[in-house]
C-alpha cells in the first residue's frame, strides 16, 4: 500500500533533484537523494526493496515513506557483499557502489576498529573504495553486480546508481565497464548537485563531470541470462582494418621521433596485417610518402620524417 501524500514526480530518462530531500545522513559522503529511490519505487511498485551497500540508510527512508519493507546491509553493519551470501530472493535491488576510490569509506565515514571489534573482520581489506587499481575495482564491482543479480527472483529488477571518474586526463567509466546481465531496461541520467565540481575552478581542457547514471536491468529468465560486457584490449594500428596507409606510416614515423630510412618503415610494417593483405605493400609505403607532402618530409638523404605541424 503506497502512502504518498503528494502526486508522484514523473520519472524520465533525465532527472534532477536540486533539493536532496529527507532521509539518510547528508553528512555521509556520496549518499544520494532519497527522491531518486522514491521515484524508482513509485514507477516499479515493488513490495520490498533490498540494498546491500546501504551506507547511511537512505533506501530505508525512501521505503518507509512509500510504505514498503526494506532489507539493508553494509560492510559497516556486518555484511560483506564479496563473501557473504545474500539472504533474500529480492524483487527489487537498489545498489549505489563506491565510485572507485574517489571517496573512501572504511576508517573515514566509520571507524574500522569498531567493525573489527563487533564483527571480527577488518573492513579496509574488503572495502571496494580502497582498491587502488581500476581493473581490480572493475572485477570486484562486476562480481558484486552478478552476485546481486543472480539472487533476484525471476522478473525482479536491479537499479544501479553509478558515476564516471576522471584522473590525469583519462575518463574511467563505470557505466561502460559494468557487466549488464539480463534485460537492459533503462539508463537514466541524473544531474549532480552540491558536488565539488560545482565549486572548483578548472583550467585547460578539463570538462567537469556533473551527472551520474541509473542503470536498470531486469531478470527475465531464471536460468539462461544474457550478459553484455565490455572487454578492454589493445590493438595495433598496423592491424586495424579501418586504418589507411597514411595513418599507418604516420604512426610509425611519429613513434620513431626522428627521421628514418625506408628500410626502417618496411621493418616496422611488414609483420602486420596492413602489409600482409597487400602484395605490393612496399610500393604502397613509397607511394604514400610521395603523395602526402603535407604530412611527410624527405630530407634528401633518404630519410623520412613526420611533418608534425600538419599532423
């Protein structure tokens, strides 16, 4: 039975909650607006909701307001998502994992010693926000994702609130890297408010991140589950099907950083697919150098270099 005294907000593919609302502890860094969870409950109307990284209890506040049951767990209240069994067969899971190590929780938002004394384990060893290497964080995140999704009852849903991270000019995208089991039902863009990026001054080419994502997946089959995964890999431009001869020659010259002889270009390109797919690959290299004077410079001594002003 829903106990809303006001009409529900319309949940769309873009949401914004300038006023956080009441519920949870707004001093608990990284917590979300209870209004988001209220709106998810209002749309999908679950009879109960589970949160296995409940933080300061925002999910409980939203569930109480909607008049439904909630089951809440967290590392600081004796539950380790990586090693503990999930007690329920949830109808609806809300998950707000840490955004890598941007905010560390154990021994920052709560005392690790209190957890050790009460539950007998050191939360710092199990805390996803203390994982230093991005690839290791992604593996842990995806394990936790699959564990929660596997526990869902058939027809159940999981809503995951996540964000992107920028470090040293690189974007680390949780949305891109997270495993997507079942049916991908919705991706909602959520505007961020009252965050550090609002107040900071940036120079150069840095673009502040002012949004998060809510990914909603649905379990439509109890046994056979489709999975979407992103597998990062390195590819050599000399083996890429879309790379032109100009691209390949320019890449080799750019890497060399000094004028090189034709023999060096032959040596660097011959073992790769670009050369192996063309019987006349040496001729193509020479032709590429000659018809692109804007990009390649010949110094008269048989050496070639990249014209960096045009590259």
